[in-house]
C-alpha cells in the first residue's frame, strides 16, 4: 500500500472510506488489537447495532448448546441411550403440558 495514501487517510484528507480490501490489509498489519470488523464499522460498511445483536444471538446459541451438552453428558453418565432419553423427554413434556392445563396456567 502507498504510504502517502495511508498518511492522507490518517489526516482525514480523503473523502471516501477505504475499500474493504484496503481495510483488511490495514487490520492485518496493525500492531494493536484492532479487528477487521472494528475497522469496517468505523468506515461505515457495517452497522454496529446489527453486529451487537448477532453477537448476542451467538452467545445465546452457545449457552443453549452448552445446556444441551450437559443433558447429553448426564444421559451418558447413566448409560441412557439417545432413544430412551428422547422418550423420557417426550413423556416428561406431555406430563408438564397436562399439569399446566390442569392448573389453568396457559
């Protein structure tokens, strides 16, 4: 990359944001912890709110996956087969639905 271009960019002498390719090169060469994503947000290519919500969704999905991994570990610990575990969950779910209907908590 042209050092003059970088200098003009840093001094705010360039009216348009650098291309995504240039941003990638700058982020790859950066000596701090700046990410390509951070630079794309700063350049206006990405919306920070959509990034935050996607990270939240990923965190929620990750937590949900960890919870199911715990269920699988418990079933494995007691030598419960996947078929039996599925049947137990279905039976429990049906019982819970009946209990909710009986309590009028719909």
